C-alpha cells in the first residue's frame, strides 16, 4: 500500500505557501519555520500521523477540505483502486 496526498493542491486552493502552512501547523524550531516538513509531506516523505493531522486540521480550517480522506488516502500498490485513508490498514495474506 502506498500513502498518497493532495496537500499541494489543497494548500494552493487555500492561497497558502508551504511556509505559511508550516507556520500555521506550528512547525517551528528556534524561531525558524520548518517548511521542509510541508515539502517532505507533499512528496510523501517522512510524514508522521501527528504531522498529517496538523496539516489536515489547518487545511480544514482554511475551508478547502472536510474529511481527512480529502487530504490523505492509501492506495493499493497492486491495483490503482483508491481506498479510504486509514493509515493503520494491514492486509493479511
């Protein structure tokens, strides 16, 4: 299974830069905004559930999505069929 997302599209619909979204999410360290967290998330890299929830919450507040599944979903790597976004899905053989 592969995690997919619409972060970049929704962020642009909200009229935000990666920097602005990172700041709203609280991705700040030593008074520096860590916008690389947004860039990595948009690329599907290094995304924790905690960060995914923060990103989803800010995009929801911006009015560009309603459900977590509007931002994140899981796709079966064997088929291109989209599935509901439940990051804890485990397939058993």
